């Protein structure tokens, strides 16, 4: 169990919204329109929204990402997602947008690419392990296919 805690950063693998990456890292995806789930809070989060998110008591970053679109800055998206992936080794990392599917699913698929999932398989990986409707638009799917580790 101690090894699991190190890999998960504290997320329980059976918690709704928690995605296990091939390396064993666990990242929680979430819909910000829903109440904060019971249990531990994130130690770090990346919020994917068109407007600045409300303040939270844990460390977080905002990636400007309008609903049904792509990140406003690919460079900033790459930087923040790579940082989230690195931190997921020993921290409770959360990635969230308004509905928890399109932008969150796209970001989770990019984390999967960083974790070694081939870009052409990352969307299906996230749909199978997180939410079957994750990554909602053709351009979000294309963004993941073009995202490189």
C-alpha cells in the first residue's frame, strides 16, 4: 500500500474521476459545475476555463481554454500539463473544466501521451478509463493526436 500512496499522491484509485496512467500516476478529472467531492482535496490543480476560476485553498494554475475549443496558448498548455504530469508522482493532481468531459478529457489524454500512450490511442484510453464521452470535438481529438511527449 505504501507504494500505491507514493504513485497516487494520495488519491484512492477507486475514487470517481481518478484516472490511472500506465506509469501508475493517478490524476483526478472533475466538473467544476458540480460540488467538490468528499475526501481529500487536491494539492495542485489545473483549471481549464475561458474565464479565471474562483480562488481555491490549494495551489492551482489557470489555463485559458474556452468551452468546446482549444487552449488559447499551446505553449502554456504544454508547460502546465507537463508540470501536472510530473507532480502526479507524489501529489494529488486535479484537472478540471466546467463539465469535466471535453477540455478535461482532452487534457487527461495529453497527460496519457506524456505517460507513454501513443497519441493516436490516448483518446480511447481516456474514454475507457475515465469517461466514455471524454474529448468532445473533432479539433480536441486532433489536438491530442498532435500532442507529443
